C-alpha cells in the first residue's frame, strides 16, 4: 500500500490524523483571508489617517477646439464647448477633468493713410484682448496686448498641492478630495473673447485707424491623474 493510501486510511479511522487534516485546511484558508484583511486595513488607515503624504500628479491636455475670428473693437465673441465630444479621451486620461484653458495669439493690423505717411507713419498702439472662462458658476479672466499671445486657465481643484514636496496635517482622503473633481469637472464650458482696440499717433497729414483684431485660439481641457502615498523619511546616515 502506498504512503498516500495509507494516510487516507488513517484519516478515516484515526482521530489524530483527522485533527491534523482539519488544522491544515484551516490554516490554508484562514491565513490568506487574514493577510488580505490586514492589508486592506493598512491601506484604509493610510488614506484616512492625518499625517505626511507625497502626491505625484501629471496634467494632460485634451484639445476641444482650434478657431479664430476677426473681432471688432468693443465687441465680444462667445465660444461654447462641452465635455461630451471628448469623453473617450477624458476616460483614457484618467477621467478627472480639473480645468479648461484657452491660449490666444494675435498680431497688429493698424492701418494708416495720408500724404505724409510715406515719410513718417507714427507708431502702433497696443490693443487689449481679453478672455473670460466660465464653468459651473466659476469664472476667471485674463488679458494680453498685441502683438503676442496669452493663456487663461480656469481650474476647480487645489493644484497647489502638486507643488508641495511633503503635505502635512491632512489625511490622504482629504488630499484626494481637493484634487479629484469627479463629475463636477464635466459639462459645459463657456468662453467670451473681447477686443478693445486703440489707434496709435501719426504726425502731420498721416492718420491711423484700428477697427479690431484677428484673434486665433486653442481651447483645451485639463485632466489630472495623480497618486497619493505616505511620506517615509529615509535616514541618510544608514
């Protein structure tokens, strides 16, 4: 009779063998469950406990629109976009939409005319180009002067946390709440671009005029993917 067969027969008839098998089965099942539970408890405690944490995050941009328009002096040009058109790109980037951005570029197109312009035509005066961004009753504006470009961001999470080497006095959950916009980042984004034009001075019989500005823009969504981990100080002398 083989050793396996002999052991099986002993289990059938001997109490000590039965106790041994029961013990083996118990520890085979109980140990993995206990370790999994302990690991889950450590992870949960690590997020809910107030302490020192480090955050690693990267902001990815998703193109919503590239456009342009000649905007008359004193006029405004509205632009509206939604997250629906780029939902697949948002999910691929992590799903956490934390802001919208517009970058505008513009030259100078002042005109001059008159008998003395060939000799001295004066100098251009800068125009002011402004963009106002709105999402869920939050707004931000920014202006620039031509020729040139400028960018305006509207964000709704605490991005300053990404600049901290170590974040203290908060739990991991609180940090996550300040960086995760959830569904609040989705929806409509309304932008208004305005131009305030000005004509420069010209001497003699030369005159200048400026009726507006040709503005080009790029509109992007900002998506943040981040991780949070407890800060562990390493003793450099070891």
